[in-house]
C-alpha cells in the first residue's frame, strides 16, 4: 500500500525525505551537526563501496580482455574478492622504513584520502542531493585536487627510497601538467553555464528538445571538451596509459612503494576515489549530471542515472587500461603541452564562437564552422607531432 | 573573537612559525602549507570564497610544490648548515619591533571600527563582472606579467649546458 | 577587541614572523618563503578591511579588497616562480643556497 | 588517420572481452589446483632415488659412491655411507646410503646428479607441487621420501626408463656371464628381459644374510666432509 502511494517524485527524493524525517527526531540545537553527519555518511559509504565493486569489475574485465578469468575463487564468481582483500590489508603488518620521516610518512596517506573525499562535497549526486552548493564549486574541486599533489610528494619524499621519490617526481610533474588542460577543458562549460556552481551547471543542462537532452556533450565544443577532459582526467588519476608514476616495470609501485598493509590500501582507495571524483565532474559538466538521457526516462530516480553514468565511465577507463600501453615520460609531457593544451585553448575560442554565431536556421552552418575550427588544427598538430623517425631493423651481433 | 577564528589563527601562527623555525627545509614547506591552508580557511570565514580557494590552489598546489622541488634540487646531503644567520638576533629584534609598532598602530587606529557590519557579498559572478569591466586593465597586465614570469623563470632556471645542446 | 582588530593583529603577527624568517634564515629558498608570508599577511589585511570596512552597497569599488587580494596572489605566484628560478641559477653557479656564503661581491 | 591504432586496439580488446563469454578458446587459463597441463615427457624438477623390486630399502640402486654429492653445484645433497654392505640387485655386496638427504629448497633442478650417476640410481621426478607449512624440515627429503620404484620411473619417463633398463640388463648379463666364465658354472639369475623389474627383486630379496661387514679401507671419514660443507643450512643444523 505504501509502495503504491509513492510517486516517482518521492522515489527520486527518497534519501532527501529520509534525511528530513531523521532530522525531525533530533533536537533543534543539534540539527546542523546532525544534518552534516547524515549527509556525509552516505558519501563515506557509497564511494568506498563503489571502489570495492570497481576493483573486482576491473580485475575480471581486464582478465577477460587478456584471455583469462579474473578472480573467481572467493564467493560467487569471485565477487567477494574485495572483502578478502580488505581483510588481508587490515591484518597485514604495517612496515615503516627505518630511515623514513615518520610523521610525514604517517600523515601522507591520511591527507590523501581526506583530499580525495573532500572533492565529493560539491558534486550533485542526485536532484537536491549535494553536500554543499558552493558558489565556487568547480574552483573548490580543483583546489582540493591540488592538495593531492602535496600528499603524493609527502609520501614519496618521506619514504627515503629512490623508487618512491622518482615516482613522486613523475606523479607531480604529470599532475601539474595535466591539471592545466583539465581546468581549461572545464572552462568552456563554465562559460556557457555562467556559473561555477555545479548544481547550476546541472540545472542548465536539464532541459529536453523532443526526447533529446540539452547536454553540453552535444555541441562541438562540448564533445571536444569532454574528450580533452577525459584524457586529462586519466592522467590526473594516474590511470593507464598514463600510469608512469606507478609504472610497475620501472619503479615497482611509485610513490607508495614503501607503504604496506592498511596505508597501502588507503593509497589505492584514494586513487580510485580520485578517478570517481574526476569522472563525476565530467558527468556533471558534460553529461548532464543526474539528468536522464532521454525525456521519457525521467521516472527513473536521478541518483540511479548518476551512478549508471559513473559506471559507464569506469568501464571505459577499464577498457582503456586493458588496451593501451604505457607512454614514455617525454611523450607524456609532449602530449600535454604540445597537443592537449593548445587544443583546450582553441576549444575555449570555439565555445565563444558558438555563443556569438546565430542559432536557428543557420544552426548547421554554426556546427560546420565550429567543427572546422577545431578539426583543422587538430589534424595539423597531430601530423606535425608524429614522430618521423624511421625505426631501423634491429640486428643482433652476438646472437647468431 | 569566535572559536573558529581562534583555532584558525592558532593554526596559521603555528604553521608559519614552524615554517620559519624548523631545520629541515622540506618540513618548513610542509608546515608552511598548514599555515597557508589556515589562512585560506580564514578567508572563507570572512566570506571571500573565491580568494580562499584560489589561495589553496596557488599556494598549496603550486608555490609549495615549487619550493619543495627547489629545496630538493639544491640539497647537499653532506653539507650541514646552521639554519639561522650569524646575526639572527638582530633580525628577531627588528621583527619584534615591527610587530610592536604595528600592534600599537592597530590598537590605536581601529578602535572605532564597527564590530560586525553586514556581510558584503562577493559571488563569483560579481568578481567576474568586476574583472571584465572595472579591472580589465589590471587583469590584462597581470596576464602579461604571468606570461613573462613563466617564460623568464624557464629561461633562468634552464641549465646553460642544456641550452647549448638544444641550439 | 573588535573582530577587525583581531584580524589585523593576526596579520601583523604573520607579517612579523615572515619578516623574522626573511631576516634570519640562511637558506635562500626559506627567505623567499618568508617574503611570501609577508605578502600573505598583507592579503589578510585586504580581505579583513573588505569584510569589516565601511562600504556602501552598490558602489563600483565595493570589491576592491577582493580584487587586490586576487592580483596580489597572482603577483606572488609569479614572484615565487622567478625567485626560485633565480635561486636555482645561483645555486648552479655557487653550489650553495646559503646566503651568508654568497658574498662574492663583498670587497 | 590519427587515432586509428587506438581504435583498432579498443576493438581487439572488446572482441576479446565479449568473445570470452562465447568461445572457450579465448580463455586459455588452466584452473590450476583442479586442472593440470599435461606434462611433456622431458619434464623434470627434483631428483629421486630409484629402487628395484618391492622393498625400497633393499632394492635401492644407490651404492653411496657420493659422486652426486660432490658434483651437486648448490650442494643440496647429503650422503652418509653405510658402515656395512648389503647385496645389491645382482647380489653383489655393496655399500648403501645410511643417510641420503636432498634439500629441495636449495636444489636448482640442474640434473647434474643424474648425469654423473654411474648406477642409474638417481633420476628426475615430475612432482612439482610440494608445498609444506614447515619451511625447515618440510623441504628436506630423506631417503625414504626420495625412494620411488622403477615402475614409477617407467610411468613418468617411459622411453628413458626402458633405455636405462635395457642398458642395465645388458650390463648385468655381461657381469653374470663373466662371473660364470670365471668361477664355477652357475645359472645367471637375471636373464635380462627388457622391462626387468620384478625378476631382480626376487633374486635380491632372498640372499640377505649380511655378509659380515668386511669394513674396508676408510671407515669413519665420510660423514664429516659433507657436514662441513652443508652446516650453514638451517634445515640441517638441528
């Protein structure tokens, strides 16, 4: 009976309603604190849970791509593997190198995880489901992201190990290089929406023409910005093919090599949380946030759409990881500064052009102009950056 | 004088004092980031969101990292340096005198200030509008300055040997 | 003590700490950091005055305090970059960042 | 076209991913504890001692000559020569190993012991999953654990075992013929059939009455030397 009485709107807002109902039971003096706790706990539960699911999905998916089964021993089809991993990392000995800088070594993973969680404060997970609707939400997100670099440095430096220091150097160089295009790629959306608040950005994309939504992805600058953003996000979250900071074949695990047990697990958690956060930001900026992809699908709750989109992006990350080999350091830097950065700047120009070109009957011309302005330099750049060095046939003098 | 202000002020003072007092250069910078973060929180406390987040982004994300890299690149493992200058006492005396003067000036000069006027609004939209209209010239000049500083820093910091090789 | 005064006092304290560091430290990088700290103390002044100072609504210069802080942060960033580059170049020349030992110009 | 290679790679991995649910050929993993890859005949990992007949102690071919112990590069073999003699497969009194230990945590599976053994007494096994929770004693195999029957050898390395048996039988027949020619005519016990496992056993089991230890040249020397070379191993100090 109760289920029948619930309208789709109630289902959409069910978490908000539950929170309000719970808040009503708390004395008024404690309500601000209770409200904060009630908002934070779902994030602290949902995203680590997603991390657990992602690890098993990733390992199984990568396995299938490489013609093998993934983990398939623990539980049905191996889906309890993250529980086993969690128990293992919790019960493992916590080894701290003798020469390590103990205080910094201890603080680094904690700071990293805190920074990774802070980013979720401004992400709207569903309709009316955002922790704080900050006026400068996007700026907050990137400001918190820059703390990650510092904690990576702390981890790498305090371990007093050459591998961790090299890994930290690589990670910081890469993160700083790709933070610039990441911000520039999101600037186009800020220009169009006229706000730094992520809630406003989602609302500005929530309309529909016919059955199709008004996502920023469906504009020439939007699609270019999305691609640039995703490339930069892959590098920012140290995912393959930009996983040089932890390149196993060269520096074993990078900046967190001297960590073990639970602290090591914290690094992994923070890395995946960072990936989810940047993916969520991409969803919010370009893919309409929690909005349904087609107008007749709006009866499905908004948070479901958000997590579905997030899962799709995660699967895409896994797919990319299973496909592409790791880049070299100079290729990585060259790609950031010589290709991604100019294209992101050009994209800002195109977004301005789109704004001032007339819509209406000349819409197709507007599309053509924008695509032309984007595509021509893209092709020129990519051909001019192509390595022209011919590889010689390698001969072996002593093998014969 | 509210509790958040006191906590943040204590953090800022402790962080910066540690940054100026510790022996290990990297520890100094890490302590400094604590001070900068506390300052950013103070800006937020004052209602200047944009400046607070910019502070974190620029100082914690960029300046601290730069300083740390510079310290590591100029570090001599064998060299044990005294952290403070020979005539450190003079410096401390001068700083204390400056603080005394400033504190006296503040206590005399701003006694009549209103204790809590209504909070002025500074949304990102307003700041953007102001930057694009009233402050457009300073904005352009700062842009030019930053570009010049970027190129200049690269040219100064590049190793002369590398420069010869690339030419 | 009013709120403005407490912020200004904090700012003066930070400025003095930065000054003490800049005057007493031997490592050039830490001296530069002390100068950054003094700039930050000045920023705190701007923001405090913007918040507590008298400002009638809708005046065009209502945002001057914020603007000054933003530009000051940008200038400080540029200063840090160039300053650290100069220190690196000096280090490459004299193999030290100890300011007491960079005394080749002394007669 | 730029990005063509990336698209091709993505298509390949996608085909692998979805194909793995359709065709079993794409999943090449062997689920190890339950499934095993069929071993090729030349598989080898750790040595074992061959014995003829049913009883491992009396049928052991090893005569404690200690060549393998000396040749072993990582020095993982420890042999203590017996003080008495026992009749071997053909009834000739021989020394036997009172102690024959192989530390397989040290063994590097080089097969040199097999190459140098003049009696075809030590051969390579195929048993590779030897996990144990006792890291000191568990990987130190004594002569009882090492002893495997000739039938087992036939099972794991059929071709090689047949060749060895033929050679052994020929040698024994020759020795018997020489003996017969030299001494009084006496029917040779092993008439050399090719697989030649059960017959020598029956002939060796009976003439057990110990030929009252003649105690040859150097009695007390052997146990000391190997101990000196192997005393650093934790497994053997106890």
